C-alpha cells in the first residue's frame, strides 16, 4: 500500500511540477495587458486561483482571443486536455517499463491510473465539443453556466 501511495504521489507531483515550471511571458501591449487582467480576474473566482493563473497567464500574450468567459473556458479545457494527454503518455511509458521488468503490482497501479486519465481525457474532449457547440449557436452566458453545472 505504501508503494501505491508513493507512486500516486510521484505522478501527481510530476504533473504539478510540469504545470508550475512553465515560464511566464512578458506582457508588452495594452491588449495583452487587458487579456492578462481578464484572466487574473477570472481566476480569482476559481477554487485554485494561483494554479489557474499560472496555467493560463501565458495565453495573455498569444494570438488567442480571450475576451469572454466562454473563450477562457475553452482555453482552460484545452490546457487541461493537453496536460492529461501528456500525463497519459508518461503513464504508458511507465506501464511499459513495469511490464518489462515483471513488476506486477506497480504495473497494475499504473494501469488503474491510466483508466482514470482515459476517463479524464474523454470527459475533457466532450466538454470542449459541447463548448464549441454552444459557441456556434451564439448562446448567452446563462446557458453556458447551466450546461457547465449540469
């Protein structure tokens, strides 16, 4: 059981570390400053505002249009999907290594983690598709919030 907790802790820390070590860009233009202010204000209302800001701040000086909560939600879901796919790739490598050295319990643990990550990837993909569908229908923010809570 201790090995299981150690492995899970390691995987969580690796994923968190990769998120936290992303370099924060400089913000030069007024438009980028407005985007950054919008991202900061939006992140304040989240459960993990510091993590939200670290993950999304780098998009303030990109060509992404981030002017509405829907657009910000799309970027946030896309970042989460990318991180989940990266973690899935890492876990697949780990599973292959554990299987090669015939480390049964560790292999099973990684397989369990892979199932969870697969579910996350599926759910994030569905969420992105639903948000795109809502955006294409020009729905208002109340409809989006209803879908997000449902």
